[in-house]
């Protein structure tokens, strides 16, 4: 069951250093979003590696790159 958090709770989870592996990979099982803003919002977005759909997204991007690379050569 997905839990909807308010903006304050989302910001608090992003700022919590315990939700990062090795200080750079966001990993929070309570946060069901795939893309989350980085700690400094102006720096862009990062992936939530605790979400299984993140890995599907990464495989899709890599697959498209491989297919494109094979077609160009």
C-alpha cells in the first residue's frame, strides 16, 4: 500500500543523510517516487534506488543506447 506524503515530509526524507548509500545514491523504501529532487534542488533530480521501477528505467535507457549504437554502426 502506497502512502502519500506531504511536501514537508518529502523534503525531510530527501535531506536525511541516512537515506543515502555512500552519500550519493538515494535509497528510501518509504518514498515510492522513482525520480526525486536532489538535496540542493537547483542541482536537478536523482533516482530512488529502493524503487524496483528505477532499475527498469535504467535497463530501458541502456537498451535504447545499445540498440541505437548497433544501428549507427
